[in-house]
């Protein structure tokens, strides 16, 4: 492994800046807030952070609608603050990734403002406009956030494509001048010393012909990894390669089979956040993760990238409800087991802020508590379908991505120590018992477990570049070996309600080994009970 592949033995931490730490008493998390919490991250042991967008934005989609790629949203601070953040992180050996959002801009970006002026404006072709009389959209494509993906513009007699909110017009990647400006902008950030990017919605930048209709059974295929994207990814790679930066692509539609072409040697990027494992079961409003289906997806991605390619491992992010709720069990030992089930698979593990203390979904009681455009649209949708308000609230609340965006719970003090003003989003009331300060004091807490797990992960390259052997067992029981020339480890994480029965050969191999970490006191290789797990190093 070359030193350029440092990320293979590393741990990432995702920061949602709006909700991490407020430093100036306006109720909104900011860059100086992140700087003030760096020692927490050092203590935790993470190697790099990925920060969600802090660019100038009217904030229709919490920063994913950018109106100036090279300016910072004043709420978050200034460019100088960013420089200071990067320097402070580097001083503490933490690398910094920013979000790169280039599938779309804000409708208030100067390019789009120009584009709306006339068909012959040079910026008009930076976006995807189609002649249209406004009676029916150019085709039946829907946006990820619901309804038609087209917005009609009467003064142009055209509609433009937006696969997210209508305030997020899609860029036209066929336009060379637009691409050149994007690459220039990336250099601007890389020159400031960023260590990489998380590539937002990157598999959507190429679209099918407008004549191809949407099919209900595969709604997004006309803008997910569509042929022709190769050229753009190759160009992006040229920029990345110049700086040897870490690149993590949110690339839905790239199948596990195809993934090695993207993430292997010579691939476009270093790793992919697959979005397939988000498999749920149960009635609207009380969904839980469908464990067997979830595990199938994760194991398939492991198998398909065994020799070539690399995984980005995660259970939470800013687009999903909290794991402690959606896995249906917020018992700390179960959450430790959940951590074990994904963290040491082959790939680079990420922790989403608050996951390490077991933060849970917000107990919604009124619609005003929702923030996201998507949540509000879904709520209106359920009402339109005939639900009463409480039912609609429950259905949206269970799965809403707003759940993951409540303020970080630092302590049992006012507003969980996030701010001394009114927080921009409600703090989850369970902060009084679930917070960093109290878990730091408790050697048996989830937080303490994550620290041990991170340190173990980094103590042996067997957990990085070592091989992985997935051992078949009951669905929902994660059992695997990590092996290199120096060490062999067996990881067992039992998320089911049945005891794990390991194959005799495995028991023989590891029985005399040393338990290097376990979720509870009564760990025993011959009987890994429901909701528990352990790691054994071969003797
Ligand atoms: O492809 C998808 C589902 O199969 C979509 O989920 C899509 O890739 C995803 O929603 C993209 O999310 C990202 O871009 C959005 C932003 O709202 C999210 O927060 C971000 O993670 C638009 O920029
Ligand atoms: Ca602030």
C-alpha cells in the first residue's frame, strides 16, 4: 500500500455543520464551532472529517443549493475561518474533506440568474432547458423530492430539469465551458489545502435522452449512472490525481459489480457510498431495517469488491433516520454490536455525528418541527392521500432525514451544550441522559466502545488492507475474519434474536485466541447471544 492510500487504514467522521456546535450564539452551528471541538475528534481517534456544504446558499436544501461555490455562507463563518479550520485540523493530524455539489446549483447562482434571461445568454446552456408550452412537462420524469422534475418558465417558453427541488436546477455536463468552470473551482479549494471531496449525487450528472420515459419500477434510471458519464468522471479524476486527494462518491446506480471499475486501481474515485443497503420493512410509521435484506446488500458489496475496489462503510448519515431507532433497538449493547457489524468490514468506516453516543429519532408532535423540503412535501402528500395530521406526522417522522439533523448532544446542560441561543432545530429531549459528557465518564458507554473500536481498527493493517472472509450464518449475524501476514481476527456481531452457532472449524481455530473487544462482560465464542458481539485474535 502506498502512503497515498492512507485512507485504507483510516476512520472518517461526518460533520453536519449546522448542527455540530454553535460558537457565536445565533443558534446555528458554524466553522468556529467545529474548530472548538477538534480535541473531541482527536480523543475519539478519527483520521479525517467530511463536512457537509458550508458554501453560500439560500438554504432551500440545507446548503445543497449553492449560489456561490467560492464563498462561505455567512452563518457558517468566513473563508478565513475555513483556512484556520484546515490548519488546525492538519496540526492535529486530521484531514479535511468538503462536499462537492456539482449535479446542480441553486436557482440563485449567478449562472442560473443569467440563464433565465434569454435563450441566447451564454449561461443558458449551462442548464437543461427544453422548449415547452407549459401544458404538460417535456416528459414524465419525477424528482427525488416528489412531483415532476420539470419547472416551466413562461418568459422563455421552456422548462428546466431539476432532479431535486425546483430551486436546484441541474447543470448541463455536456457544456464544456461549464465543466471547465467546475474544475477551476475544485482547484480553488484544493489549493486551500483540502484533502479531498465527498462527491454529492455524482452518478446523476449524465442524463438519458428526454424521449426515454420514466418507468414506475425503476424511477431514477434515466439519471443514474447513465452511459456517457465516463467522460466526465475521467475529467474529474484528472483534477483529483493532480492533488492525490481522497474522493468518496455518493454514486447510486453504480452496481456492486460495476463498482470495482470506479474504485479499483485506475478507477475514477477511491470509494463509493452505496445507497442500496437502506432496506426497510414494516408499516409506514413503524418501519425497521429489514436485516436479512440489509446484510445481503452489504455482503454483496464486500464480495464484489474483494480483489479490486474499496468500500465506504456507514450506518448513518444526514439523509437517514437514526440507527438507534430504525434498527428497532436503542439498548447500548445492541448499538455496540451494530458498530461491530460494519466497522471492521473491508473498507473505510465513517461515523456520523451523534451515532457514537447513540442519538435517536426526534419525537415529532407537530409539523412545525420538520425542516426539510422533502419532509414537508411528504407530509402534504400523506394528508392529500387522506391521512389525519397525527398519522401523517408519524409516517414522515419515522423515516425523515430531519431526525439526523437535530443538534449534537454534548452535555446535559441547556440545549445540550450546542448553543446558548434558541437552536435552529429542536434538540432531542433525550439529551439529558444521552450526551457526550456523561458517556465520556462511563467506561461501558457506547462512546467508550467506539474509541476502543477505532483504536483497534488502526492497530492492525489486518483490518485495513487485510483480506476478508465472510462466514455464512443466520441472516443478521455478521461473522467474518480479517487476516494479514501478522494477525487473524474473528469478528462476530449478532443482530438477531438467536444465539450464533459458529462452524466447528472456526471455533477450533479461535477458541484459544484472545478476546480483544466485546460488547459486554459475558463474552463467549461458543455462545454469542442476541444483541452482543466480540472480536477474537487468533492465538
Ligand atoms: O439516488 C438516490 C436514491 O437512489 C438519491 O437518494 C440521491 O442520490 C440522494 O438523495 C442524493 O443526496 C444528496 O444530494 C441531495 C441532498 O439533498 C442530500 O442531502 C445529499 O446527500 C441534493 O444535493
Ligand atoms: Ca453560529
